[in-house]
C-alpha cells in the first residue's frame, strides 16, 4: 500500500514527508509551463479566434505586445521568486505582499480558477478525441468517456511524481512544437512572411483590444514556474530563468505561427478567412492541408490530442498544488497536504480529479454539448481567475519591496507597476467582453464572473474568522510560507497539530 504522510516542512529528495525537492531543472519547469500553454491547441483555438475576432492580419503584433508585457511582469516576478519558494504560486506571492487576508482571497480565486480549468480540459479533450478518433478510425465513443480516460491517465501520471509528468510533457511539447515549426517553414519557403502584418492598417484593423485580450490568454500557465519551485533544483535560479525562457518561447511561437497563418491567407483577407472557419475550428488544418499535405494533417490531428492531454496534465498538477498548499496551511482540510513516497500530493490529486469528473459528468448527464456549454464556461471563468491573480501578484510584488525599501526601483517598482496596469487593463477587457473569452453569450456564462466576488468576500470573511477563532492557523499561514523557502539543511518547528 502506498505510503502517505503529511508535511509541515520541506522534505529532502526521496523522502515521503513532502513534495520531492531537487527534482526539476530549468528544462523540466519550462516543459511544465509550455505544456499548460499547449502551443498546438493554442494555435488551433486561440490564435484563430484572435484573427477572427481581434485585429485580423495584425494579430502577430498583438502577440508580441503581450509577450513584452509579460516579460516586464517577469522582472518583478523573478525578484519575488528569489525570496519566496512555495507550492502556492501566486497565492504565496499575495500572502507575502498583501498579508494573510489578501493571500486567502488569492488562494480561493486560484483554487476556483485552476479547478474549473481542469473541468474544461475534460470537455475539450473529450470532444476532440471523439471527433478526430472517429474521423481517423470510425470508432465513435462519447466525449465524456474519452475525457474520463484522459483525467484518469493524468492522475496516474501525477501520482507517479512531477519528474514523470515533466518527462511526458517534454516529449509532447517537442512533438507539437515541431509540427508548428514545419508549417511555419513551409509557409516561409512557399509564400513568404508578409511584412504587411506589421503595417498600421493591419495592426489597427478589426479590434486591437480584443486581439490583445485573446493573445493574453495564451500565456496562462507560466505561473507553474513558481508553483513547482519547491520541487526545483536551486529554485532561486531555476524559477527566474525558467520564467524568462518560457515567456519568450510562448511569445515567439505564437507570433511566428500567427504570422505564418495570416501570410498564408493574405493579410487583408485573414480576418474574413478565419471567420469562415470559426464554427468548425479548422483554419490551421485547412492551411496545413495546402502546405503540408494530407498525411501531415493527420499527424497534426493526433498531436492536437497529445497537446490537449499535456495541457490537462499540467493544469491538473497545478490545481493539485494549490489544494496541497492550502491544506498544508490548514485553510483547507489538512489531509490535502499528504504526499506519497514519490513526493506527489496524491490526496490533493484525488480530490481535484474527482471534482473535475463530477462536474463534467453533470454536463454529460444533462446532454449538453461540451464545446458550446462545458468548455466555454469552465475555461472562460478559469482564464479570468488566473488573470486576476496575475494583477494581484504584481501589486503584491510592489507592496512587498516598497515595504522592504528595496533600492532596485526599476526591477521592484517600475516593472511590476507597468505590468499591473497593463494586466489590469486586460482584466477589465476580459470582464467587459467575457462572452468572447468564454465563447458563449448565455446568461449563466455571463454571470460566472460573480463567483469572483464570492471568492473575494469569502477571503475577507475567512481572514478575520481565522484570526479570531483559530489564531494558530491564522499565524501559521505566514509560518508555512516561510518554511517552504528554507534550504534542505535547515529544520523548522512543526505547525500546530490538527488537535490543537
């Protein structure tokens, strides 16, 4: 029987008393981030939407602007990650900068966002598996069955340890990125990349704000660089380095591939061409048929399924670590902090997977179409939650370093301030245009952002409650955060027992 234990301090590699430390190098963390981004899925879905609903032929410019914004954000993010190593990601950042109540608000928002996102990946993965496998093999199985098999496989891999997940995600990432590179090169050789995409007429065609908003959604998941900090080798160096590398690769891949797409369709015709393929979602496959041939299109279809699974596995790991971090702090049941011999937060993984299966199952039992109901509502809301977290994290970075009177004004104040204002603008755009983010204008979907209000109010109530009724738990919020950043050689006093 698998050995479980509850951790209160960092564990040495190979022990069963916490997350497995020293497991991930820079490449492993980068793989986890890019797998969550899912370049092929992002190109098929998000880039096509940005071209159709955003600024059309000028979409490559939108990706470059957003990449620059996130690189600016990464400057302050890197400084914070050097003084704080915690499996709580942005929750820990906000806790460090804005205090316990602010951290609880961020933790609740993060838990909602990532868990909803995994539910959405069940629908996305299940739908495309049903469609593509039926097309290639004539085997037609209900989408929920495929989605269920995918989340079970994700759980089993996550249970084996983050190093196994990283290896699997690395292989998937290389394959899906390779097919995009082949497509890009084919367009470059046969048609050439049109510089017209960066002309003022193209950049400001359609809706540039919507183009920027949709481009920003492709950067969701880079928070994994800090979420897996406790499991990284030399996290004070690995996390900042992985952040810069991941954001740069995301920006380059999406900018180049969207440039190839608009060049292949014609910059002036890109928006109308993408709108024609909007319902079927096959713009990239249609162009790949022309530039790569039918055999490689089939390979691309299979790799799309691999990409979807990689994204599910990455977000499942991220969601589980939020549950783990909040369980370790005793905000959620302490059992969520239990890990197995491989250092995996197995209880949190079980809870996360069961939640996703039950919610997705409710949609399936109701006979709702996953693409028009489950996917837009769950992933749209998850996207909004993570964007709000990014803004809170930028604010927390500013407050923390100003409190410390840090002399590095450019890195600890100017850069995060620019990022906060830019990301805050995107959040406002996301709320105003939530029907576009979620892909649905149904009333129930448009009301989902109200759950953010519930999370904020819940955190504001929970903070004073813990301080008054459970002071040890309230105090331990900061203690847990500090313990997570200790070196392996350091020992720390255990948190209060559940009985206390």
